[in-house]
């Protein structure tokens, strides 16, 4: 039990706290009050020095989709896009949207960069929803070169999404 408490406290340290630790000894002393009679706790726990943590490799994670921030962002990233863009009009309160969203992201990820996906929350961007004739959610609109190429309303299964995307990319 004491080990868990110690581990929780160690893991709870923020990055700022770890960087404030002395880098030369790179150890922290644990008070003896944390020891138990069943399992002795070492009096020192090692941490990586800040220079060692910066040398760890991070693999870049490329996002499959992006959230539209405003009309300018929509124009720049969707209308002016070189790639075909799948625009997912959704709402936080919409149950089917929560089911379709991950399916869309999975289908777009299978295309390996040949299509982009934009998410538009209709409660935040009502003007975009009205402009593109969205009367129900989820509505998915496929755009190429700023023009609407195809659309559907409601939930689709994985095979239907794959064929929808292949039609968009093939056009």
C-alpha cells in the first residue's frame, strides 16, 4: 500500500517539478515514514536528469482529422485544400455522431493521406451548417476544390464508408 502511495506521488509530479530536481545526484530521498514492515522501501528513488529526458525520441503523430475553428479556417483548410476533404457536421449532444465519428476517422486513416477530414460542430458554426444545407446530424459532405461532390446523412457501416471514400478519391 505504501508503495502505491509513493508511486502515485512520484507519477503526480508535473514536468516542472521534475525539471526542478537536482540534476547532479538525480535522486530524491523518500522519508522513512513511507516504509512498511512487509516490503522495505529504498531510501532513494532515481529520476532521469532533464538532459536525459530531452534525448528520448518521440514519434510524430499525424492527426487524421481536424476541428474547424472559424470561417477563415474552413476556407483555408477545406475549400482551398489540394486534397479531397470529408466534412463531418456533428453535435456534442448527438448520439449517432459519436458512433459515426470514430468510424469516419478509421476510414480516412485507411486512405493514408489521400483525403483529409474536417469536423464542424453545428452548435459552434451554425452559419456553416446553414450554408451547406445541414438539416440533420450527422451529415457528411465530400468536397473537392471547394465544390460539394457527394454527401450522406446518418450512420453508415465501415464498408459503406470505404466505398464512399473510394468514390470521392476516384473522381
